[in-house]
């Protein structure tokens, strides 16, 4: 469960950004991804067909409770919940500082709900993949995406000439770090919850790791993410 990071996207340029759960780093069945699900399946064949992906593209932390309710009513009840959340909660309009506490409170309600309804389950939360600087470097060679991220706004990572904008990168990274700090603190207060301690933030991406719109990961990117998440989980 989580937002689009757990869903997976089709890397076919003729079908840009089509949800493709089989390519998910978390629950995907595509051998090319070698998802967390497939790695656990190799150890425990009894879970065959029991991976559930309720992630929704574009959702934020407020949608996690809806996803959690679906997950805990499934049969069998999952014994591992994989959650990625932050990206769509970032505002970059000067109001993020006021959103940190509500974000953490909403997240905690969801985690406690999972604990109550699935008391024997583990919860693993992963950070946002790649640092702002790394992502900026990856999209420098993608004209459309570079143009979309250019400007003078608070979190614009390129200036109007398309050159990297250090102030925007620093501001955005500071905001991302603040949300991650709330995730770490919230998860630490909830039984059976573990955070990846920024493992996915340290993931290095290159253009080939990105989907056609450069907003999401390609199959190659999901494979890389699955490997890093697996190492942090076990």
C-alpha cells in the first residue's frame, strides 16, 4: 500500500504512465523487477498469489487509511505491509511547516489501525527514492521534464534558463527531510513498524531508471528500488 511508488508503471513509451502493478517494486510479479513479493516467495512458496497492491497513483497520506481498510479486510490478512508516502504531501508553497504535524497524526492513525486489525503483521515504511540533487541531475538531459521543473518558485530545481538552481534544490530537500523525520518518529512509536532509515533516499537514479514522464520509476528503476528495500528490510 502507499502511493504511486508501490504501484509500478509501464515503461512502454507508447503507453506512458499506465499503472502496471506487475512491475511494482513491492508486489510485482514481473521477474525483471524481482520485487519484494518475489523475493519472499522464493523463500516461502506458500504465499504464492497472496500479494495485494492497493496503492493509488497520486494519493497522499490521507488516502492511506482507505488503503489500509481494504488491506485488512482481504483474506488472508497480510503479514507484511509495505508503505511509501511523502511525495504527494509536499506542497512547496510555504505551508509545509504547518502540514508536518497533521501529516504525522494522520500517518499514526493509519499505522495504529493496521496494528489493531492485523496485530501480528509487520509494517515497513520506505523513504522517497533519490535525493533532490540526484534527481535533478537525472532529469537534466530530459528537456520536457527540465522545463517543467524550471522557474523561480520555492522548489524550482532549475532556473528559467534551465540551469540547476541550488536554492530550490536545498529548499525542496529540506522539506523532504522534514517529512521523513516525521515518518521515522511516528513509525518508532508504533509497534511492529520499521522505517528504512533513508535507504531509498540514498538510491542513485539515472535517466534509464525513470518512466517516460520522468516522474516515476521504469522497470529498471523498480528493480533497483526493490533490491535496496529488500536489503533494508532483511
